[in-house]
C-alpha cells in the first residue's frame, strides 16, 4: 500500500499520466497532478479514491515553474516520494524541415524537465532513504522511426538519464527506471491517426489499423491502466532492486 506516500506525475491531466495517477491513487498515495486541459475531470477521477489531490499547472518548458511546482508539492505534502516524469509531446516532420522551436519544446518537455524534477526531488528522497523515480520514455527510447528526430532524441536521452541516475543512487533506497510503451490510444496518438487518415484518404478505423500493423505485432493498443499497474509494481518493495532498466510494454514492437 502507498498510504502516507506522495506521488507527483507530470502531464497527468490526460492519457498515460492520468492512468498512472489513478493506479497510484487506488493504492492510497496522495497525488500531485500537473498538466493542461481537463483539470477538473482529472481531479475528480483521482479524488474518488479518497486520497488527497492537488494540481500545479507548471509549464514544463520553464525551469522556474518546475521549481515552483516541486516547492508547492513539498509544501502541501512534505515531500515527493514517487516521481513519475510522464509529460511529453510529439512533432512529426523530416529533420531538414523540423521547426527549430518545436525541437526546443520537445527536448525541454520530454527530457530537460525530468532532469529538473529529479534534481529537485532527490534531497528529500535521500533524507527518507526511499524514493521511486519512473520516467515514461517510449519504444522510441530504444529504436527510431522516420520523421520523429526530436522525439527519438529526447526519449533516447531520457533512457540515458535514467541509467545514470540509477547508478548514482545504486547504494540508496531510491530507484530510477524507465518505461518504454508502444502505441497507446491517447490524444497524442489520435492526432497521428487523424493525420494518417487525412493524408492517405482512409477512415479513422483503417488509419488506426494501419498504424498498429506498421509497428505493433499484437495489433492492439497498450492501455494507460496497464502502464499504471507496471508503475505500481516499480513503486513496490518487490521492485527495490530493479534499477536503471528501460522496460518495454509494446505489443512486441521492439522484439522484431
Ligand atoms: P497526452 O497528450 O494524452 O498527455 C500529455 C500530458 O502532458 C497532458 O497532461 C498535457 O497537458 C501535458 N503537457 C503537455 N505539454 C506540457 C507542458 N509544457 N507542461 C506541462 N504539461 C504538459 O499524451 P500521452 O500519450 O498520454 O503521453 C504521455 C507520455 O507517454 C509522453 O511522454 C509520451 O511521449 C509517452 N508515450 C506515449 C505513447 C503513446 O502511444 N501514446 C507511447 C510511448 C510513450
């Protein structure tokens, strides 16, 4: 049980982050939400598990706002025990046509934000001799796809950061690991399905089937609830010696 523990999940107003926040709340953790959009809906979904929940709207492109968010979490709950770096964005374009400001945003949100939350969360975790850091990377932290230079670079970087932090903390009760999901049907992927349907003159259902067929042998989406369950395991005592892994949940994508 995670009663008495506090989990901060970045980008948790939607998709995978909300699924992970829900799993941690079910196990009794107090929750710090972050992200834009449907904040009230996310808040209600978490609160129904009887845990304390707060939201901070830090824009993760801004280190000063990340500092505010971490101070806010510590002020409300004492410390962050479980840190899930989940927020991420995608932009699809060939490298020689990639908008430079998009490159900066992808790297800032998908990679640099995790550096900042980790460095700010660690002092309190060290004091408690316990902590769990889970970085939501991607299969694109392990392999590439065309037209996703910033995303693939950021996710490979996040896996590298994960391994380094895990080694630095190897003699402590703090673990750091990465999850590498394949396709999950969230707003981030819905946009790519819509683009595919538009470009190739397909129905949504056809575009969705094609997207899965290209990369994911199972032909089925991974779900936020499945990723929530895996995060819950990594937060458990049974996972105390899982350190520095890049753990796939990808319907066979990277087995090919
Ligand atoms: P999503 O678009 O549903 O959710 C993204 C979340 O991040 C939202 O809560 C959004 O408000 C927040 N966010 C975006 N920009 C932000 C910013 N500047 N500051 C603060 N919050 C911000 O996406 P998702 O599919 O749930 O993705 C979550 C993570 O999982 C991402 O890191 C993504 O790369 C990764 N991932 C997704 C898939 C997939 O197939 N969906 C696969 C592998 C990895």
